[in-house]
């Protein structure tokens, strides 16, 4: 039997935790009874500096339920760092760890399939959505665009996979060697390269609370993923600079020919438009460069990615 840990990052999940603990307790209990998971298996809830009663609830469930464990971060560090903190804690005790969201939109009935594939030799098992019918048209379209852009930029992502995955202890040990501050686990895990498998499932509606990934955070997360794993935007800027330079030279030649042939027409529209166009391109390029420089700044400071204030076992 394998010691299985469920790693669940939580940020202001007071509304969903009672139902989440209830459902996962039933599921993990059935896995233990069937012999898929060891009695030493646990649910590990990671409180990412919540402002509500999330940690108090975790402490209460820990006292009542031997399957519930917890990790409290000293302050809010974001979903990816909270998830990493849980995974690094779980690797000390578990044979494998499965990460999932507290809202349980990812189907927990397929958890047995994750563990079976692990027992068959897979070090990483990805949960892949079979369809996106529960998403709005806008969310489906932007998600598809995101995966296409990442593929175009050379980033190896598993299509329709978020952070619902199983990782073996060996895979977690390898993940610990990736030291970057700017975390994008969906891109890092495929780089590990161990044998992997997939489990398809249908995503459900959130049963309580509000999504922790509104549009603004989704866009920020996508930009973090792009700039953390690809330098192609910098190459695009360089190519754009060459293109604008060539067009500028052609424009200069055209202006000189027009002047010497007496066909020059006085006008300010073309000049103003060209100034605005070049100014916008320059600001865009500076913004992209600034994004990369900001990431370098965060990396060279080498600050801890998270600090654990308390751990419940």
C-alpha cells in the first residue's frame, strides 16, 4: 500500500472547507479500506495567509479527524508557493502526493486512478479535463489562446491540465532542485522528465465561495508563465526593431525622392501617426523588458519562497 497525501492550498476558504473535508474524508477512507492507500495517508491543507477562519477550521478538523493535517504559512505567498510548500512537506512522509483545489471542482472520484497509475510505475500523473462545457465562451477561448501561445513560444505544457496531478516522492525530490522564485509549476513539472500518465475527468461547478482566479489574476498568471519559461518575447522585440528600422529607412528614401522630384506634400497626419506608432512600440518593448528585469530582480534577491509558521500532523 502507498502512503498518499492530498495537498490542498487554501486562501479564504472558510465557506468551502466543511464540505471539502467531508467529501475528502469519505474518499480517502474508501481508498484506505480498499487497500489502494495506506492508513498513514493524510489530507494536508495549506493555509496561505488567509484572512478569515480558514486556519481555525483546519485546526478544529485536525483535532477531530486523524486524516486531516495542516500547514500554516507565515503570510500570503500566492497559490503556487502555497502548493509548493504543501508538496515539500508531504514528500517527507508520503510515497506520492496529489495536489487539488479546495473547491473540489476537479473530480475526486478519479483519485483512485491516479494512485493506480503511480503503482504501475508513473512518477507524474496529470489530471486532464475532458471538456470545458462548464466554462464561459470567453474563458474557453482565452484558455485555448493561452495554450497555443505557450506552445508557439516553446513551452512544454499539458493541454487542459491545471494543478490537479500526482507526483511521486522521486518526482518531488527532483522538483525541490528547481530553485526559481517565479514559480509556474505547470511548466516546471513536465521538465522533470520521469515517466508520466494522464487521467481524464470532468470539472464541476464550484459549490460555494468565490473563485480565487478572477480575470486580472488569470492574465497575470499567464504572463508569469510566458516570461518564466520563454525568452522569445525578447527575440520578437529584436525582430520588431529590425523591421521598424527597415521601414524607417524606406520611408526616408521615399521622402528624399519626393523632395528632389518636387512631389513633396506638406502634411502633419503621417508624421503624427508615425510618432504615435513608434512611441507605442517603444513603450511596449520597454514594458516587456521591464517584466524580465523585474523577474531577474526577484531571483537575485534569493528570498525564501515561503515560511511555515505551524505544521499539524
